[in-house]
């Protein structure tokens, strides 16, 4: 694997080709699909939360006091864009991605959007975390996080 590329770990699901669970370039898990959460870290000194996880807080520069934290599942679209050309990874157009502000964590994460017409993921839309297997022409099927619109009843 090339320097700086995410490490891939195979995960299995009965009856399907084994998807890949991506990790950060340093090998840290980005999410826990069993608990259906993104994994961030929180500084035990100043309380700031980060995604992906960090080993050193860039605010107070204290090392060794960062703890793993399961991030909230609900968010609000901060910014989005619709892509109308095929991706090099194999995502068919149109698809959308952007930044989501996690409500409980006051933290923004970058993610794909899924489950609805891409044009519906506008700033201010309520979304919730989901996981799905997506195509990846370079690595094979990939287990990834995405956000879908919150259902209003």
C-alpha cells in the first residue's frame, strides 16, 4: 500500500463479496458498523471533539489525553453539492456529498448522501447516519458511512 493511503481491513457479510472497511492513514478505525457510529476522539483536557480521531489535541497540545468517542448519529446539512458525472471510484451520477454538522457533537464531518434525490440535501436539512456497501473500482466493495434524510412523520 502506498504511503498516505488509508489502510483497508476486510469485513465479511454472508452471501456478498467481502466489503472493505477503510481506516485512517495511521490505521485508526473511522467507524464502528456494529454500533452504527462514527468514531471520533475527545480531548480530556479542553473537551474539544475531532473526527477522525487524533492522538494530540491541536488546541491545547496535550498528548496522551485523547479518548475515543462514539459520535452522534443525527446532523444537519451544512453544505452540499450534486455531482452529475461518474466518479473514478464507480459511483453512478447523480450523487451528492457535503458537510454535516453533528447535532450532539458540534462537529462537522464530510460524507456522502444517500436514500433520496441528491437535490434534496440542502443546507439545513435534517439527516441521520447510515452505513452501506458502495462500489470502489480501485479496492472493491467498500463499507462506508453516509447520511440520509430524517423521516418526518
